[in-house]
């Protein structure tokens, strides 16, 4: 089937391009053993996030949706020693697993996990007058993506890159009356982004070990 082939190609590219990585492999094992859902980014998607962060010289990264810290490790490793990554997670169990995984990867010093509803944490970050983030990765509950985009804009500067994951929903994103809160949230998000004159956006469909999905790359320009 096509899905088998996408998975096989992903396995080929992963074995070719990504050397064994004990800390990341261990993070996946710990997350699985703890019973976390395996909804983290794929290794190659993690590498893409890492390269994006590195190529823009990111020093401050915001992640919305930590899970077991797998994407967090990829992103944190792109930071200079004095860089900072703030990651937002609702589930205390996920945050505890992430804390263990971040320590295992040696990046704890650069990462702050803010526990609670991301909307509350984002409001707090804005209240604290945090300096703008260089890269923001949106990867939490889909119905809140429109609100996450508003906060991301508030926490941005011209040049900030916003990456939003899971925008394709196996193709259901084209259904205008899906009755699915995730699809509807994602459509409202994309429409909001499309209408925002301060940003410029690309959106790509992806296939691979994570099935059929996609992500948006949003550059804040003003
Ligand atoms: N970025 C992670 C990775 O690739 O390794 C995966 C994140 S997972 C797709 C989404 C996470 O968002 C889950 O851990 C979930 O508990 C968290 N989440 C869901 N709703 C949330 C909310 N309202 N505020 C903060 N986190 C939330």
C-alpha cells in the first residue's frame, strides 16, 4: 500500500541520514514505557526543526506541546549554550517524562517546561514582557491553534519563524463542514494566517512514518 511505501522510504532516509542517537532513542523508549501516545514528530521532522532553528540562529525558542520532550531535544540542541527554549505542556505526566528525557539528553539547562494550559502560560509570558522568540513550534491541541497563532504573533518580532504541525488531517482539511473540532480549528487557523498581512506563509503536505499530514511555515515579516 502507499502507506507502507512511505514508511519504508522514511526508514531508508532515516537510516541513511540520521546516525543512531542514544539520547533520542532513549527518550522514545522512556516515553513508550510510560504509556505516552506516540504522537511526537518523526526523526526526520525533528531534524528539520533542528536545522530550521540552527539556520536562523535561534537563541530563544517557544514550543507549544511538549509530550515527552522528543521535538524539544531536537530544538534545544540547535541552541547556543546561552540559548533558551520554553515549552508548554498541560499534562503533568507528560511533563515529568519530558523532564527525565531532557536531562538524559543533557539539555535541561536550556529548557524550561511551563506546566498548565498553554493559553494561560502564553498570557503569562506576554505579561512578563518576555523578549520575542526567534522560532515558535505549535504542536498542541488543534482547536486552540487560532489562539496559539494570536499569542505567537504577540511574542514575535519581524523575522520570527512559526512552524505549525498537523495541518492536513489526512486530507480532511479541505472539508468545510467536517464536524470535527480538530479540522475546524485547523481551518480557522489557516484562514486567520492567510488573512494576516504581517506574515508570509508556506504549507506543505507530508507523507512518511507518521502517515499523511503536513505543516505550515509562517514567517513574521512586520
Ligand atoms: N511536540 C511533541 C513532539 O513532537 O515530541 C509532541 C506534542 S503532542 C502532539 C501534543 C501535546 O500537547 C501533548 O503532550 C498534550 O498533552 C499537550 N496539550 C494538549 N492540550 C494542551 C493545552 N491546552 N495546553 C498545553 N499542552 C496541551
